[in-house]
C-alpha cells in the first residue's frame, strides 16, 4: 500500500478526514465485487496501465495539493507498471508520487519536448521494482523522414518514449506516446500522419527495439514483446486513425476492444494499448478496463465540499476544475500472464 504518513502532517482536520474518506472510497471501488482492477500477484501476472495525468503539474488552474496526490498514488499502486503522459517541466510531481508509493517504486522520464505543440511535456514510466526490472533500454523516438504539416516538415509533437523491462518470463519494450491533437475532429491530418508514421517506424525497426538479449532454444536472437500505449487522441476505434495502427501490425487485446472510452464521459477512445503482431511469454488474461475514480472521489455530489479550494479560479465549473486535480482521462489497464514455467517444463519433458 502507499505511504500514508503525510496524513498525520495535515493540520486541517476537516481536510484530513476528507482525504481519509476518499482513500477508503477508492480502495473500496478498486476492490469492488467482481474486481474493478484485479489484485496484484507476486510473480505470475503483470498489470500494465496507461494514464494521461492532465497538466501534471503545471499549476494552470491551481497546483495540486496533497489530496489528489494521495488519490493518484492509490490508483497507481494497484498496477505493476504505468505509462504516464502530460508530465510537465518540474520533476517534483514524480518525486512526490515516488515518495508516497514507497522506496520499491521507481520512474523513468524524458526531457521536455520543446515547441508550441510539445506543450513543454515529458512522458514517464512508473514501475514497481518488486515485480518489474528495467533492462537498460531508454530512448526517445525520432523519425527518419519528417511529417509534412502546414507547409513545413515536422517531427512528432511530443517525442515517443521507448523503454525496456522484464517481468516474470516476459521481456517487453514499451513505447508510450501523446499524439498531436490538433482540430477537435475525429480525423485531423497531422494526427493521422503521426500515428501512421509511428506505426510504420516501430514496425520496420521492431528488431532493433528489443529490450534485452533474448535467445531461443537454438541460440538465435529472438525479438521480445513490443507494445504501444498512451494517448493517441483516437476518437473512434473504427476510424482511419485506429486503422493506421492495425495496418502496421498492432493488435489491441480482445478484452480492451469492448470497454468504454477512457475520457471522463467515456465516449472517446483516446487511449490505447496494443502489441506488435504476437506476444511471447506474455498472454492477455482476458481482464482489462478503465477505472473511473470519479465514482469514488471528487464526485459531483461533493461539489460543496470543495468550494473553498476553488476560490482561486471561481469561474471554472466543478466538473472541469476536478480534472486539474485528478485528470480528464481515466487510467486504462490490461492484465497479462507472465509465468511460462509449465510450458518450459513441458518442453523439457517432451
């Protein structure tokens, strides 16, 4: 569980009680009957998630105080590894989360993407070292051929982040992205160009993105698992932006294809998790979803409780304000089986 020591230092008793109620509600929501999110296991499964944490933490409408940090840490703690988008310049938010999550958690983070479209953002991976090992590969993806946009040649608005990990028997390379949004329409030309270039570039260089020296029974190098995840700004799973990924050889696990959208209103499929062609020693268990933390904290029936907190920006609606405390995206997750012990023993005994 996360470190709750900070709760004792909160001198505002009413706020401390509110946070405690919120944490208990989150824990109950996560552990709801039927399992909103499955429990973590010691070694045989991997819970992988992607979460765009809105403006984390730009202070655009008020810097987050200790309350949302507790809630964010509580959610992240349920997973083994989480790709995070929209991290801003300061590393304090990530350092704060690491302290709250515990010494067994660690993070990797990019530098700041410069330029207006980059929005001074970083991308990060948070991972639980009791389950997940970082294998040493970490890089930002640069296109060999730039994308034409508005009469000029451009790179990705925000550089995709590539990193390699191991959990159980599985070696896997994750590529997390925050694709250009552009016009608020289902198919923006530059957004489609970015997704198309991303899929083709990853597919054509899959062998070079291996996170470890993985060898098969004949001592021949074997590509490890390659997964794309993050905020693709895809409006609909059936439009050409999604087709650009599947045409390049990426597959969305079956369990993720039937879940609601990952935006707060659950009608857009901005966030995606997909693997390239096939998986090795890493099999979807059939459990996946998005977790709606607004069922537990910052609920609409709690608006009056936050009247004082909102005085700094009183013109914002509560529904909008709360997205700068938590996020306007819900975390998307999928569970994989990563224990190949039985298959290996069967092979040896054959």
